[in-house]
C-alpha cells in the first residue's frame, strides 16, 4: 500500500526503531516525527508525555499513514492504550514487542528491564510481562544517566564505560538471564551493557522486536509496500542537527527533514 508508516518519538532516539524497520522492510516509506524541542520525555510528568504524544500522532494522522509506531518507550508506557482506542489505523508501541521477546528467551523466568524513570514508574513493562507470563519476575531499573550520556556524544569513550558500569550496579544483587533495553538510546550502549551483565545473559532491544511486529501486522493486512521509498522526517527543534544525526545513524544521504510545529490544539 502507498501510505507510509508513521513513527513518533521524543527526539532522535526513535531512529534506532526506524532503522530496524528500514532494515526489515526496505520498501516501506516512513514519516517520522521527533519532538526534539521538548526532548527528553523520560523525566517529565505522565500527563505531559501523553499530551505531547497525542499531538505527534494527530499530526501524522493528518498526513495519512497506514500504521503508527510509538518508538519512544516513555510515550508508549503512558499513551499507547488511549491512542489505540482513538485511531482507526493500528497503533503499536515498543513495550509489548520487547516483553514478548523476553518471555520467549528467558529460561529462569527472570527478566531485567532498563529504561527511563518515566517508563519504570509507569510499570508498563511489568504489566506487559505479567499478562504474558504471570510467573516471570521483573527487575526494573531506571538509568537516568544513559540518555544524557548518549546525547553528549561521549558514548564511545571510557567515560561511557564507567557511567554504564556505575548505572548498572544495582543489578549486582539481582538474578536474571534476559535484559530488555527499554529505551530508544540504549542500543547505542549495548556493548557496555553486555560487558556488565556477562555472556550468559541475553540483551534484547525493543527496537528490533518492534520492527518484526510491524512486518507481521502489515503482512496480515495485505498492506506491505513495494517500490523505493522516500522517507520524510519532521523535527520540532533544529533541522540541521536532526539531519546530521539521522544521516549518520541511518547511513542515508539527502534525507528530507522539515520543521514541524505542534500545539495543544492538535
Ligand atoms: N545521540 C542522540 N541525541 C543527540 C546523539 C546526540 N548528539 C550526538 N549523538 N542529541 O540520541 C540530542 C540533542 N538534540 C538537540 C536538538 O536536535 C536534535 C538533537 C541518540 C540517537 C540514536 C540514533 C550521538 C549519535 C550521533 C549519531 C548517531 C548516533 C548517535 F551523533 F548516538
Ligand atoms: N525516547 C525515550 C525512551 O525511549 C528516551 C529519551 C527521552 O527521555 O525522551 O524512553
């Protein structure tokens, strides 16, 4: 089908999800909104995150999309269910795909979830995991230093290694065989996270699992695209900064990035 897949996020982090969708479904056109002017969502009160998420979803609905992906874990945690009730196109978030993959993987029924404060406080991952497997124990951990670390550009340095090791210290006394990266930015730190948890623990990214869900839903509805897509990106903040990060991360040239205004009347 001609219509694009809509992807919304608090900023550029959701490009980790967009990249997985592009990799799995290279013919699909993506319309992406990053609310870079109001990023990060992680520390914000839930009513605010819900409000901002609605604004992005409505803006994409007006542009015409066949499916909406909430790429931001914090936004998914507080807004998914209400958006699913309102929109006529399928709306998927990143929490259920991550939870499902973790349940499939865990042998000991013990899963750790790394996420922002907002996501951890919402209890969304516990709820999603409990509905799939009531016997699975969840160890949630907020890692509030990780998003600023990635966004500082220091994510490859030895400073990054130290911050990740420090942030994951509370996991030392916990038992688990599976970790969900429940935040858009954490796949960037995956190597350091794997170093801390050790080789006997599987680290899963919600981003990758979500792309599989998108594929399944579109295939089921007979809505998979054919052809060469021209993606469009919209940012509420700086266009050149967004473009730089997007082209670097997605390994694309000449991406189309425009400024978008979101208001409470949306
Ligand atoms: N990564 C993210 N956000 C940033 C960044 C980064 N700066 C460097 N890198 N900045 O998120 C956020 C600041 N805003 C200001 C307003 O405009 C938008 C940006 C993670 C991105 C994950 C795809 C590091 C970096 C990069 C390129 C690719 C990946 C990456 F520069 F981690
Ligand atoms: N996109 C957010 C998430 O996945 C991380 C960045 C933010 O706090 O806005 O939870």
